[in-house]
C-alpha cells in the first residue's frame, strides 16, 4: 500500500462514517415525524415508521437474542433490533471491531470531539497507564452485568413476558424522548463526557461502552488483523502515537487486542511502504485500500438485507397500537 493509498484509507473511512451518520440522523427525523403524528392525533402517520430506529435498543436486542436462542423464534415486536445487533456482531467476528470506527455514530462524534481538542490544545492527553487499565475494565464489568442479568439470569418466561409487555413495545418512543426531552442530569453527564473526550481520545468508547466491550471480545476471532512487518519497520512509533486506542502498535507483529477498532489510522500514519496492513493471515500480499472498507459495509448491508428478505425487519406493531400506547406510556413499567 503506497503513501497515496494509505492516505486515501482515512478519506474512505471519513466518507463511510458521515454517510452512515446522515443515514442515522435521517432515521431519527423520520421516527420523530412518525411519533409526532401519533401525539398530534393524526388519523394516519405523516411518514412510515423506520425499523432502523431499533438499532438504538441494544439492551432489548440482547433480550431478543436470549428469546431467539431459547425458542428458536425472533420476537415480532421489534425484530430489527435483533437483526442489527447480529449484523454488528457478525462484523466484529469477521472484520475486527469495525462497527465502532466505521459506522457507529457515537464513535464518529467522539472522534470529532478529540480531534477538536487536539486543534485547541495542540495535543490529546493520556491517562496514567495503571489508571487507564483500571478504567478500561469498567466497560467489561458493565458487559458482564448485562450478560449475567439478561442472558444468564432471566428465565425464558421472564424474557417472553418482557418482550410481550407494552413497555417494550414503546421502548423506541422512550428512547426518542430520552434525546428530545433530556433531564438536567442527562445533560450534565453528556457535557462531562464531552469535556473528557476533548482531552482524552474516545473516552466513552474506551472506558464505558459495554457494547464496544462485547464487539471487542468477538473481534479477537476475526481473521482480519493489523499486521506489522518487523523486518522493514524503522521503529518511528508514529503508528502508536496515532492509535486512538493507545495500542503499542510499533512493538507488535499482529494486533490481537479487543481494543483495536480496525480504523486503519496506524496504517495511514506509517511513513514506510507495506510495513503495516489490515489483512487476514492467509493473505500475504498487500490488499487494495478499498478491500477492508468494502468488507465492512458489505457485511453490514448483507446481514440487514437477510433480515429484510426473511421477514424479520418490520415490527408487528401497527399505527393503531402506537396510538393506543403512547398516551399511557408514562404509566407503563418494565
């Protein structure tokens, strides 16, 4: 991979990130218009409900996964939540933790914030290594709690009851209101996380995101890995300095770490030809710059397409169901 190709890797990722971001924003706007139709008493919706909004329901998706594993059936209320969850998990198993660095809107915004901090202060700061390791464990602890209470702790009957409950039916509307009617506490927490992200790269993703923790563990099985040819590496450490996950890229021949997001930043920063590359172990030649991004996008779209074709995309809820449930939403419990 030549210098021009390496630089274009960053450009391709930026294009993919922001195309996906605009798509997600479009989904949010469409869903907001749909909910407004209900809240304003319209007999018919101004616009149809976009199933993709269920991507914002990861905890419910984990519950749906338990239901699917136990019963062999995908629950019909919010099936897209499970489809999107499985699509992202598949990406991690085959193409590193690429969802986090290529598609996740939170990851895209977090990256923009730390780059802003670097422009303002000339650098980003690094937390003392011992504290960094401790803080990184938080997201794995949170993941363990979710796995314990949902995948291991909830009985099949409890899962069925939760997924059949009105609370789950309007969980998408509750998530919308979380963003459109933020409490003072929520605003303070988001402001604090944003400020921390200005100084420390990817603070939320690195230390607190349990979703990223799961994807990182799955990504350790991925055939794609950053691989370094030590025989021609000059040891300049530019790869390590650039890595958003603060990995010691310069000292590894292969990056197995669950913290690697497959962002290719280290590859783009390397001044030497063919020293760093994202490729499977069985492929010894340099890959064209577009191969990994194409793989990432293809895996996601193929999995979503499979969900659509199989009939597990659109919710079984009707507009009438939303008309009935949204007015009483505040009184619904888990």
